[in-house]
């Protein structure tokens, strides 16, 4: 049995948003007792306070867990208390595509098309073990797709995302690491243990950087 694992970067980002929400909640009520409402500061913290409900709504709608058993695929929406189950024979075909924002990194998506007309997708943005889940699905479906398109997309993704990884490393070095102590002091220790999140993100970006470099090198060796 294989179970999808939420990606570290996405989980860290969601956790950081919820952290901001909790901090804004306590700070808003603290300053509302000593300052007149509304003003710029209280309105700003009120906006931050709304991040939590919006994040939870987005998670409830889109967050899903794939459980792959020998003959079945289970898709669980934990926050919607919904479970959908399919046989591998229900899969018509799979296809890959790159999800790309105009100013963001590229993410490889696997689209799974089913006989009931529904389509589910999973990406390496969402899941830490995306390649494991992808491999398990491909192993069990009847119609085996060509991997040529997938391999080309992965090389293109690596070349594109390498720039963002280097940019992320530079930004982390310039902004985050020198300010870890300031972050801790600014939050008065209330949730200061979460100030380690930028450092963990920095480590994860380093790992992604080496992975992308490895994919590009293998592609060049194959073309040689």
C-alpha cells in the first residue's frame, strides 16, 4: 500500500499562514484594547486574521490523500469527510502536463482520467512522494502511456526551476538567515519555535537544486 505524503514546502507555507493567523488573532485583541479602532494597525492585523479561514477553506476544497492498494485507488478529502474509491480498471488514461504560473516555478502534474468522466490530478507541488505514487499508478493501470513526454517535461521543469531555486537560495541568504534572531525577538517568544521554518525551507531548496542539476546532467549525457 502506498499513501501520498503532503510536500514539505507546501505544508510549511500553510503552517506559516496559520501561524500568522494565530499571531494576528492575539495581537489584534491586545492592541484593540489600547488603540482606537479602526486604524491602520488594527485593520492590518484584522486582514491577517482572515488568512486562517481562507486557508482552511482552500484546504477543505482541494486537499486530498491518495491511498493506493493492490487493486484500488482511494481518494480521501479529510476536511470534507469524503472518500472516493476506484478500481485501476476504471482508469481510462493518464497524461502529464506542466503547471506554471506567469512568475512562479513549474510543477509536474499527473492527470488521471476515469470512466465516469471525472479527472483527478496530483503534482510534485502537493506531494513529497509524487514519483512513488506516479510509479504505482503506472504499474497497475492496463493502458501503459509513453514516458517520452513525461521525461521531456521533467527536463524542462528542471531547467526552469533551477533559476527559482538559485533565486530562493540568494533571498534566503540575504533576508531570512541574518534575521532569525530578529524574528524571534519580534514575536516575543510566543510562537518563536516556528521561526525555524525559513531555515528548513532553505535546506529543502538546496535539495531541490541538486535534484534539478542531476536531471539536467542525465539529460545531457543521454543526448551525447
